[in-house]
């Protein structure tokens, strides 16, 4: 899996993510302090979404793309500390090989 975090995302970045999120732009994500991005195989992303939401108070959305390798991306929205904690918990579980809660 690949990980990135965007602290204090710009309005344009949030607009891009809102247009590409799986739930559609009709339910926009409001102002957030940070966005965590994770890319991987679908099985990893479903488990990562579950871990992130159970670990801390974040909102997780799948981000649509057109990757021929069947990789998908998740965006984790929330305050900076919560997004960092969610990413850290996912990384810990990935290293352990236990993506279950």
C-alpha cells in the first residue's frame, strides 16, 4: 500500500476529491484539517477503511479512478491528529498482517 497525507488541503484539492469520491459530489466533505490518501488492492482498502473508522473519528471515502492494475484509493478526512492516527493504525496492522479489528 502507498500512503500520503495532505495537511491543510486547498479548496481545489478538496473539490477534486469531492468530484471523484464514490458517494458522489452531492454530499460534499466540508472543511477538513487533513486528508490521508491510501492506494492498494481492493481487499486491503476495504479492511483499511474499517480499521480507520473504528480507530478514530474520521470519514473514509473511496476515490474513483481508472487504474488498469485494479488499485483503488481511499481518502480519510478529518482533523490532522485523527487522520495521522488512522494512517498509523493501518500501517501497524499491515506490518502485523492483521487488518481485522
